[in-house]
C-alpha cells in the first residue's frame, strides 16, 4: 500500500512544525504553572515566536535566496504540492511572527491587570492563530488555505470571548464568529466552483488550467462565477466595504490586547492569501478581478474615511481607518494589470501594496501598543477624551503618537506618505486617473480625524485627575523602537521598498 | 430510468424536504430531528455513489455522536421561541427579495449553455479494492499535511472550549481530614495581649456628653 510513499521534505515547513510542537509544550508547561502571572509561559511564547521567525529567515537565506544565473523565481513545493515556500512567504511569515511577538509583549501588563482573562490559554491560542497565519501564507492548495484560515479566525474568535465578564466582548466574538462563518462559506463556494471549472484544488494547477482555458478560448463563465465568491470571501476577511460590518464592533468590543492581535498580523496573512489566490492562481482573470477590487477599494476609502470622523472611541475610529487603509492597499493590487503592463510594472504595483501593508501593520502595532500602555486596571483609555492633553502628561508618548498619526494620515516625510505615493504611482501608471484623484481626495478627508487626535493631545488641557502613566522600561523601549522605526522608514524607505520588490520578483 | 436513479431522486427529495424543515420548524427539537433525517438521507446518497465508508462515518459520527449531543443541548436549554421570532415579519420581505435576486442571478449564470457537468460516471473499480483502506492510505500519505492541520484545529478548539467554559470552582464547604489532623493549637486559639483597663480621669467619666472645653 505504501510502496511508493516518500517522506515529504519537511524543511520548508520547519517554522510551522516548530510552532505546533511548542504550542503543545507550552500547554503542558502551563498546566503545572502555579503563579498567576505565568512568567514562564510568556517567556516560552516569546522565544517560540522569535525562533520561528529565525527559522523562516534561515531557510530563506539558505535555500531560497541563492539564485542560478538565469533563474527569475525560486519556489519550493512540498507535501504533495500543498505547501509552497518562496521568498514572499518567508518575508511575510517572519513579519507575522515578529508582529505577534510584539503584540504579546505590549499586552502582557494589560493582561496581568485583568484577572478574568486566563493568561496561559491566551498565549496558546495566540500561538495557534500564528500557526494559522503561517499556514495561510504558504498554502498552495485550497484545502490547506482554508484550514489555516479557520485556525486563525477560530482562535481569534475564542480570544475575543475570553474575557467572560465583558458583555461587549461576548457580543463582538459572536459577530466575528457568525460573519466569519458566512465569509468562509462564500470562500468555499467560490473554491468549489473553481474546482468544478479546472478540476484541481492546487493553486499552481488551477493557474495552469486557467491559462490553458484562456489559450484555447474556452468559455470561462464558471471560473468567473467562482471568482466572484472568492473575492467576496476575501473582502470579508480583509474587511472592506461592503463586507466590513463586523470590523468596528469587533475592534471596539474586544479587549484591546485582542484588538491588537486582530488588527496587525492577520492583515499580512490576508494579503498573502489574496496574492496567492488572485495573482498566483487566477492571474488569467485579472481583468475581471481588477474591476471588482477597484470598486471595493473606492467604496472602502470613501465610507471608511467619512465614518471615522464621527467616532469618539479611538478603537472604533481605528477600525474605520483600517477599512479605509485596506481599500487603499487594494488599489495597488488592482492596478497591477493595466493597459501597458509588463512584468516590471505589475511587480511595482504589488510592491507598493506589500509596502503599504507592512508599514500599516508597523504603525498599527505601535498605536495599539500605546493605547495598551495608557490603560490601567479598570480603565481602558480607548476614548478620544482619554488622550486629552497627553503632551503635558507625557511628552515622549505624545511625540510617538504624533509620528504614528502623521504617518497614517500620509503627511509628507512620514512613512504613510511614501506608501500612499507608491500606490498612487501604480494607479496612475495603469491609467486609472479618476481612481487616483478619488484616493487623494479621500485621504485628505481622512487626514482630518488623524490630525484631530494630535490637536487633542497637544492643544487641549489635560484632565486634572488623570492618573500618571506607569509603564515598564521594556514596554517603553519597545514602543519607542517601534515608533522610531516607523519614522525612520518614512525618511529612508528605499531599504524596505527594495526588500518588498526583491521578494516579489523572486517569487513570481 | 433505472432503479438506482429512482432511488437517488427519492433520497434527494427527502433530503431537500428535511433540510427545509430544519430551518422552518417552529420547535428546535423538531429542527434537530429533521437535521438527523437529512444526514441520514445524505448517507444514503453517498452509498449510491459507492462511498460506503463515508456513509458509515456520517451515520456513526454525525448522527450517533454529534447530533445526539446536540439534541441534549437543545433540550437542556430553555430557548425563548418568541424572542427568537421577534422581527421575523419585519425582516422577511427584504430577506426574501435579496435571496430571490441572488438565486435568480445564480440561475442565469448556472443555467447558461456554458455551464455543464462533465461526464461524471464512476470509474469502474475492482471488487477487491477497499474503500476504507484507500481513504486511510490517502489521508496519511498524500493528504498528511491537511490531516495534521485538522488535528491542530481540533486541539485549538479543545483549548478554546475549556478556556471559555471552565470556571474556577468556588471553595466548597467540605472537610479535609488530613488538614484537621495537622491542626495546631496556634491555628485555633489566638492569645491577645490586652492591658488592664484603669479608671478613666474623673471629668470624662462624669460628663460623657459634655461639650469640649474651649
């Protein structure tokens, strides 16, 4: 029965295997932990995430980076072509591990001050969510992609509901669960249609079949039909209009540390899923999904930026801003295949999207980290009012927030500007001038609510009985490094832009 | 139309009816029972496709374990039907409209001349090929990666379920003999040093409610 069974090459999946092993181990270690602070659990989790990132980078440097003279891309497939390892995947996987690590470091004090959240399970579920993201990023098969997605969204859903005495969190978890199930249903329906049209669940094979259908001028109705559902499911997961309803409630209702986990790293995994399915799998249909993505992008930028103005809660405001930013990021993906597209211009458009996403995640990490640091036992610090006069209470934190807000708003010389500029360049190059004008207009609208936060911090008087800010040295250092990194990339974007371009060029 | 096709349509009709009743039944217990019927007929359809193992698993796992558990849960919960039905008529027109539009659009695409099912006759298999054995071999060889991922997913579900449902028990009022034996006098009896009370100064004792002197 197993005469022709070969053990698959396990090295490309080393980070995933290590992560799963350690998640089990941490579960056991946590069983014996007596102290309510769970110091050992947290340290092991940090070490696991850091080592996973290192493993990913090591494999990338050792196997994926070296190139033969006339080799454009180097891709390693394993597990019967269900697992793909390329530089794009390695880059995103390392970033995901680091983003989750940073999120957990920021959340630690927040969790210690809230007794109703079980800390051991929190760490383990966060690790499972990370595993789900890694699986999604390196999926080359609809089955593994879907399993990774479920692993991610179910663990995040459980994390949201973990604070049981919090009614808002329970409601948020319920919404996340139901709408996530709906999105999964859409995605699966689209996948089944594509399977029906191409006869394969393997993404590279689907691409091959779609190309063949295109060349032989076969009718692609079924494929496009599946694509519609696929894009709808992806839009749900990414949270762009009109599939955005869950986002503000989940961001607002979840405990801030969980919001940080939902808001940062999964966006990278969602981008990877989008690139794998649309660019890797169905690039032949790019003319079809291009117009869908443009519509989604325009709607998200419009609604996101306008509704964010009306928000008084900073988590809710950031949720609407996330919707707007995801719309902007989609513009880059959509403008890849334009009128005069060569391999070079397509890659440049995707580089812009990738750069946009990475910098957005970096800034989001720091902003939510700051909200976490300002909160205390029994006080969430998530209203705009709580930031009143922050510059008088802590000039350094206010300066950090200033950098982050300016960069999200896209003010020149901050990283958001560079990212927006790169995306707009791609849009203009693809010939969709009206879309570029629209994007600039909505960004201007969006600048208002970011600048309002700065106004509140610097020009309003601090609340008399606001308690002092207490944060450990490590937290402060990490937050400062994170924010300064955002500022530094804004001034010297070439390095990160170059890295994004390089990994994309070596993957497709 | 041969007998097998007739059976297929018979089972499909029951399946569709049961599935419809799952969402329309007023009583949640009836809905669950209809779901069991739907699963059972689906297993019958799978049998027609010669997938005996899957049919067996569907009956054993879904009906035997999952649905029975589910039935228990539904019976234990006191579901307020009137609250569930609140706003049903208000949302019905919009829901029906959207559903009809989606169904119509899908029908237009799927009913087109390009949408056809490829010839899907079953490949003839030798009588000595075991369905179960082949499935098992595929699961641990070709599909080992998704198989392991499913295991991770289930482990995560267990962790999440325990974290969400487990409550630390309140200290129960029970007697621990070992602790009773180990007790020492110092645990039960506390000697408190109290100085002997002397007579208070005369002016305070005579006028307890006197005004404080200037």
